[in-house]
C-alpha cells in the first residue's frame, strides 16, 4: 500500500435513500471510511449491515443514536459509537446545525451488506 492523503475538498457528497449525505474518503478490502452529514431534524432510515462493524466518530453537531441492544442515547462532538454487525441502527440530528460524523466500516462497506429496516409500504 502506498501513502495517501485524501483532501476533504475533493470529496463528492451525495444524498442517499437513508436521508443523509455521504462522501467516501477511502476504501480497501479491510476498511472503508466515509463522512456523513445529517440535516437538522432528520432521522436516518433504520438499517443494518450484515457481517460489518460500523463505527461513528462525531465531528460536529448533536444527535440521538438508536440501535439494537441500546436505549436511544444523546451524542455529540467527540463521541464514538460502535455498532456491531447486524444491529439495526438510526441517528437523529437533534441540533440546529448539521450533524457530521465519520463512518468506519470493517470490513469495508459494500451495497450488498446493507439491509433497509424500514421498507416502503405498498
């Protein structure tokens, strides 16, 4: 592996069906790192990742995270949230500014590991 620097101004965030903006910083077979941004008042869609541990590192804002096995908990800048594989999860921005956090997935995130826990009703 070669040394690499990913500049934040080179990222291209996009709005996901999960109701947040995501920009991937880095991905290898072992890990993926993305920055997520949730607008004030928005709750992300409940979902789980099969066989992937996800870690949130809150860099700004405040929210409330909920996932299997844990009561909804207030979180803010500097907090780290460790989400075991298969745990249904969602986060709500409870503040007045964007909630921004890094998502670190091990092994790396792929679309086929993502399962929507709030499917659309017919």
